[in-house]
């Protein structure tokens, strides 16, 4: 039995500096920018009050683990929904929830933060399709994170 995902290769990264670095004192922690719960798109109510006129981040599940500054760079002042376009099932529910966020909760913007791996492209395609088919048009921003934690691309699409 093979446990490897098709078309994926196992990689190990060598860190330039194996000693952890702190941007604040070791006794002070960086504050979470998370403003609501739950965060998994399957569990979210798209008409919850926190979505009303909000800027929303739709992030691939892997992003916050790969990009250490996710909270400060992408989440501050925004509402979060997470999803995996490869492993999550019943994505029709995702499309319906995004449509409701746009049309009923009247979100302002949607920022899709995804990994550079091919399977994450489904998240952007889903968001673009929902916006195209919605009665309200909102701007979409894409951020692509590399598997080593660097920002490869950031642009409005």
C-alpha cells in the first residue's frame, strides 16, 4: 500500500539558521489575529454577523503552517475561512456558502491564500467561478505561498 499522494514528492528542508528567532521577547507572544470561530468552510454560517461587509480570507489549510507570518500579513482585520480543494468533499457546499457571503452578507473583498502546489489552484478557480456567477461582483486578491514559506505572488485578479 502506498501512502504517497500522486504527483507529489517528499522533500526535506535545511534551515539556514536552526536556532529559533523571536521578533519579540521570549516571554511575549505574538497575538493571534483570528476574529471568529469556526474557521473551516464546512462549519461556517455564511450569514453570520461577522461576515457582514467584511474582507474575507479564504486560505488553503496548509498555508498557516508554511507561512509563519500568516496572521499579521493576511489575517489582520479580516474574517477567515479555510478549505482544502484536494481533500475536502462536497465542494458544492463551499460554492453555495461563498455565494451567500457575497450576495447576502455583502462581503467587500475575497483574498485567496494558497500554496504553490497544483492542487491549491482549485481554490482560486472556485472563488473566481462564484464571483463570476454572483449578482454582486467583488475584487479577488490571490497570494501564492511557496512550500518553503516565501510569498511567490500577490496580485488582484
